[in-house]
C-alpha cells in the first residue's frame, strides 16, 4: 500500500515563483502607498510606517497563500472538473483568516504608531475588494503552475544556441597566418603538427597544411597533453586522428599519413589505446 504523504507547501520551483510574485506585489504596493502620500501633501516619505502597514496587510496573505496554492494545485493535477464550490469556499476561508491576521497585527502595531481599526466591520468594508482580487489571483496562479518557468523555456532555444556557440568558441584553437591573413583552426581538425626548423607544419585531417612561426617545443607546452601527444622529437599527433598502429613503431593517421614514433616517446604512446 502506497504511503500517504501530506504537504502544505508547494514544490520548490512553485514556491520560489510565489515568493517572487509576492516580492513584486509588496514592492509595488509600497511604492504606490508612498506616491499617494506625497500626492496628498506629505512633506517626505515615511518608509517606517509604510513598511509596518505592508507587514500588517500582507503577512497573513503571504503565509496562507502557500497551503491554499498547494490545495488548488492538487485539485488541478487530478484532471477532473474543477470543484467550484470548494474553490469558492477556499477563497472565503483564506480571506477571513487573512483579515483575522491583519486585525491581530493591527492590535500589536498600533502601539508603534499605526492607526487602529475602529471595528472588524470597518476593516472588512475596506478590504472586501482586496480579498476577492488576492484570493482569486492565488487560485488562478495555482491552476496555471509554472507560469514563470514556461516564460523562461520560451527563451531556452535561443539560450541553447548562444550556449552552443559559446562552447564552440571556447574549444582549443590555433591562430595561424595564411597568405590572406590570420586563420583560426580548431585543434579537433588537426591530425599532426610537424617541426620545420623555426616553424611548425600544422596538418589537418582534410589535407590542408599551414606553416606557423613557433617552435614545436614551445607549442607543445600550450597543448592539452591528453589530446595532443608528442610521438617524435619532430612530431605531435592528435590521438583522436590515429587510425591504427603499424609495425615498426609507426602510426597511421586519418588522412593516411604515416608518422614514426621515437624511442623516447614510446612509453607515452603505450598509455593511449588506439
């Protein structure tokens, strides 16, 4: 028998979305509150009292939104017709509990300078529209889970393209000089690099060759030893381009080129299986 698990908190991703939405709502309310005060003749902002008002108004809603959201999310996940009566009942229950929380906080914060409500009925008259809007928004948000995630996913293809392009740019490459100017060659395309006095001859798997002014010993220090190994005092090969080993300590590369393995480099070649 499958164990019964009861949770009053939505999944982590949805929980983060709720916190983000609440952060935006509270910040927007605070800005609107201060703008109204200044428009009605207030000489300056009063973030202390405005912040206390935000705590009083939104604390109950914020805490109750998590279990309410989870209940609605489970209703919608069942795939059945939405239980309208239960949804309306949930909206009423959450609204009443949020108003009770505000009334209790008001009795505490009034000692810090916040105006005291004359009666619960006066508070209800001022908050009725807020109750309908906020409780309805919680339900609507729960019935459409992952809204922010879907917005992000719409941008994902372009992000993936950018990421793949960035990875492509970050692959090891050599900048070589050609007759027409500098040429960037990915090391994945290189099958061998041969010494040519003060130059190196970069040989690609497609048969192209480039001369680059640098010594083989200096270039070797800049290469990944796991991918490009020294097999001779005058040759470095790409281990991925070695097609087979020939008798007499010789390597046949992808293009058919034959490269000899020097005596002092045979141990390094033995460490790689081809």
